C-alpha cells in the first residue's frame, strides 16, 4: 500500500462519511489475523500503517526476561540491551518482523475490509433513514412477486409487501408505481428490511394528510380511522378552529380532496364524520350516512343503543353489517341498532337516564356530496 491508498481513504471519508481512522484501525486488526494465518505465527504481533505514506509494518511484541523459555513471546535482557541499553526486565519490546511479500496480503485484506465497512455504513445510513419514516408513506416500483411478498423498489432498498397486505380489489404487475405505508423497519445481517402495506389504516390517514393542508397544519385532526381495505372506511375528524369545518376541509371543493384519496385506493368508499366528545353524538355521527333518532349510552358496559327510522335500518347496519361494524371500530363502543318499530315493540320509551339525543333532534349525516352519494347508493 502507498500514499494513493491513504488518499483513497480520505475520499471515502468525504463521500461515505466513514472515518479514515476507523478504517485504518479495522485494516490493522484484519492484518494481524492475516499475518498469523498466512505465516503460521502464534506471536503477539501488532500492525502499524503509516497515516501519511500508507506503509505497512508488522511488529512482534516480546517481553524482556532473564531466561528465554518461549522465543515467540520473550527476549533475553542481553539481546534487548543490544537494541537499546535502557531496556529493563519485564519491558515490552516491539521487533519488526514484516515479511517480504506482506504488501500483497495487506492490499487484499485492505480491499476486503474497506468494502465490508462501506457496505455496513451504507446499510446503517439506509436503516437510519427509513426507521425515521416508519408509519409514513413511500412510493416505489413493483419489481417482482413470489408466493409470500411483492418486492417494491424504493431506490436505495427493496421493500417487502406481504400478499395479504394488498387490497383485494387491486392487482400489480412489474413496473407499476405504488404508494404504500411503512409498517415496520428491521435491522438484519443482510441490511435493513422494510415491510409495507396497502391495507393498513395508517395509509388512509397519511393520504388525507397529504391532500388536506388543514390536517398538515394541525388545524384539523384525524382522531380515529376504521378501515376494511378495498371496500369501505370511516374517519373521524375534529377541528381546533371553530371557523373551520373539519368534514368540509377533508371533502374539499366539489369533493376533489376526498376523490383523490378514493382514486389512490382504487374506489374504496370513505365516510368522513365529525368527532365529538359527546359519546352519543359521536356514535350517531359514526353511523353516517344513516339518520339517527336516539342514542342511549351505557357507560359501564361501554355500549350504546341506537334507534333509527324504520326505513333507515338496513342503511344503518350496512351490507353484511359493515356500516355498524366500522362505526363500532371507529368509536370504540359497542353499538346495538334498533328501528323505531323494534324499539316500540320492546317498550323502549326514550326515557332512560343517559339518553343524550332526543327524538326531536334527529341526527343528520354531514351534508357532503360524498355522504349523499352513499345514501342514494344504499337506497338503490
């Protein structure tokens, strides 16, 4: 090795951010093992690389003793005095034992060590970059698929999307661009492993954050998300500014904002409801687009009884119970839905002590074009 090698290490330090001193120390440690392996030596040796010129020297470390019993690790006091009269018993002396062809071994070892350290540093940089992006959206290109995963190229690294994390309504082919949600970043011996999903509720939340400036600015907050990927979702939103309608902000002018999200999710229906501290009001809102006549809250059981107009019962429950199921996920409360006729048959008179929404204040779904479209669709 020579001065050009040191200059190369300086370049690596600048470009890759790997300390030259760290690299040299790693090369010296590797050369010690290489020396012992190639020259069948059991000596206690150290390798010194000149930081300016790149010259490599090997030194055997020997203890000064009166009588030598192991010439590989000891030297007599008389021999030591021939080198330097100031040496004393038990001092450690370094004697150069650099083999004639050690430069070739040093060059090969240095190349291997530097390559390995660069690879480790790059993996560390990628890991640090993506661990900070966990729970965020990335865009990549589908490379291939096997029985377990879709492999998505993110530029610096390949992400894994389990096949069950793909929405049922979509198919991918090689070269397709896709947005996905980073669910987990793991550090492995082969580098960082990144797992992504298209079905995670976090994807829906992040898409709205990208499309709605009020959410990005913190004026509007997404309080809860319930999702059945590829089919239907509900999000509950709240505004810290009384002058800002959180539902209207998410829907956008003529539904432009929500439709952008719907298109990204391949037509997945999205209900945007207003969050409320009042449990009854929140539960009533969550059943949108259905109207609600009355909500009774049972705090101890974390359960609500909801009464809806007779003609809205199927709409409130939804296809295969989907609307009610999503509302329960969204609010975190059990929801028992009855029609007015069923409630009357069971003798329910709207007089229970924790009734919140009376008959005369029928809850209306938020008046957005998107919610109205749901109403028409369910009626059909």
